[in-house]
């Protein structure tokens, strides 16, 4: 989940091929659902596995940081400050599946 949602001018799916920490990084993204301008549910498929790759690509390339990400994003959505339900901040980046290809 990202907040705010990517600008409507951003295509609903695409490829991001932008370096992360000076190393090549490639992600394919798809906007699954928009919740107005406030937030959106995105799906990423990564091809390079750089540290923080999804977080960097969402924030810098889509201008839509992962919700509650205090490193690459913000806790402010519109005019409301978002509060965590616990004392430890957790951001909304979860894997629905994980597949590691076999190498010969």
C-alpha cells in the first residue's frame, strides 16, 4: 500500500529501470486499486533484488511511498498525521508470494 496514490498521469502498470544505490535495479509494477488520491494497492515484481528496491522505486519513481515508511516516505496523508497502533512503526510492504528461481 502506498500513500498518497501515484498521480493519475502515471500508467497503471509499467517497468522501472532505475539504479538503487548506484547499482542497476529493475521492477515491474501494477496498480491494483486506487483509493482516491489518498492511497493505492500496488503489486511489484522485482528482477534485481537491491536493498530497499521497492521502497525506493515507489517513492522516487512513482512519487508514492510505501504507507508508514519513515525512511523513504512520510507519515502525513493529506492534512492528517498518521499514528501507529503500536510503539514500533511498521510500514505496509508485504509479500503475497515468493519464488526463487533455480540456477544451473
